[in-house]
């Protein structure tokens, strides 16, 4: 079982007032990393796993491989070529322009994996792009959820799993 004790914390990073939860200790221990990946598995069957830039990229390919399904990436704008869908995510300390290739998403059940659910801005932008790409369902798995920031509210109508929740 993954707990808050498995994370290192850094106050005022990347900006004053933010408490950063570092996943490095989880990645540094094979058994803990394996446990984390197992906990991120979907509740319902999926056809594709989407990893969100950047730390979602660590867990998504492992989960996709375990499920024997393909993987897609949500990247920051300017990091992928081709025909892309775009959206702007408003996050707790700024905004980020995101993109995804719509190839292979239409009529698919999608699991989105990211490390942290905070305000829900990134996840909501990802859901919006996936629905525009024709996904039939979008489910989310997060390693950590910060309850005080109410990110789950931005994902109303989607299944949301969080391995560890930080109480408000």
C-alpha cells in the first residue's frame, strides 16, 4: 500500500505557498513502484492508456503493458508533430497549453494516468480533448490527490481513482 510517507515533500516549490510531493522515493524502490503501478489500474476495461506530461509518462507505459493495450501521450504544446488537438489547462500556479494526437482514440475506452490531481485543470483539459477525439469513455487514475483543491469536481461524470489522498 502506498501512503503519504512514501513521498518526500518540499515547501514553496515551485512557487511560494505550494507544498510539492516528490515521487522519487516511490520510483527508487522496485517493490513500491510496482505497488503504485498496480494501484493505478482501471476499474473498468480500457483500450488505451494515456500518460500526461511529464510524470504520467512514468506510470502509463507500465500499466498499458500490464493491460496489453496501447498508449498515447498528452504533451505540452510544441513537443509533438502532426495533426493535434489542443487545450489550455489552468493549474494551481499558472496555465499550460496541452496537445494530443487524436489517432487511435476514436471509439476507445481511455484510462488517463497522471501523478497528481490538484485543481483538476489539467485533467479536465485532457478529458475535453479525448472527448473531442471521439473517446467513448475516459477514466482517471492519480497517484496523489490534494483534497483541499477540489480537483475531483472538475472531473464530474468521470471515474476517478486516487492511490493516496491528502485530506483538506
